[in-house]
């Protein structure tokens, strides 16, 4: 069992007594019951100490809004936004969430799981240790379940802590553009119960935005 992190560079932690973040430099953070219990100016050696080698040490970041289950990137939309186009204009031209839906419906579940696991690796390496992961790029019962299963499988055995959210109400699918009430009924009567019965999500979200859901 590790006794602590030693040979620190700059470090950041929460001071419970002061109810504030505390910044320090050098020394050692000592653990007690897997939590930071105290700070020492001394530097230790041995297998029971994690050598930070002068690096920055902080608590893990918590990302409360991520969409890891996607099949294709949309970086070209950054350029469009920079040119002054609104999200609504991009979506009306077939971009935005709608383009992600098309790609997600086509991808194999195993391939999607592999992509999500790689994204979790990148997210963890950047300092995030806990995240909320939304579905929402399938917008059919089959594709939404595929997304949630893929996120679940990617999180199994991974060091990152993942909390799943079902976001079937992310956009109105193209096939229901002229009958959004019917899609909402499918969400209520079929999709939400199926996700709940399969225990694939902790939360349910709705994208409340002009032109989407209100």
C-alpha cells in the first residue's frame, strides 16, 4: 500500500479546515485510508512511496458533460463557427448532431467500444478521473442501447470513473422532422423504459435548445 506521493513539484489540494484550495511546492503528501492526511517537507524513498519526480500533483478533474460515444469527429464545424455561422445554421445544413447521428448508426458496437476506450485513455492522461458520459448520437432504440453498452464495456476495468446518462432527447431525428410528437412518444413509451430495464444509465437528460426541445 502506498504511504504517499513524494518528491513533489507544485501541488494542489483541498484544505478542509480552511475550506479552500491550498497550493504548495516540494515535499510529500502523506496518505491515510487512501486520502491525503498531511503534508511533510521531507522527501522519502522506497517502494511504498510514489515518486512524482518534481511533477505537478493535483486532485483529479471531474468532467460533468462528455459525449464519448461518437463515430466521427466534426472539427470542420469550428471553422464554420469562426466564420459566424450559428449551430442552428450548421444543423440545418446537415451538420451538428445530425451528422454524428448518421455516423453513429453505421458503426459496429465493438469498434465503437474500442474508440471510447481510447478516448477514456486520453481523458485520464489529461487529468480527468471522473466523468459523466452521455449517449445521444443514435436517436433510435437500437443505436442508443448500442451507445450505452459500448460506454459500459469501455469503462469496465478502466481506471476512470464513469457515470452514464441516457440522452435520447438530444435532437429530433430526420425521420421525425415532421412528427416530433411521435418521436417524443417513442422516447417515453419505449426508449426510457428499455434503458431503465437494462440498467444502462444512472441519469436521463434532455437537450433544451431553440429548434430542438423546449
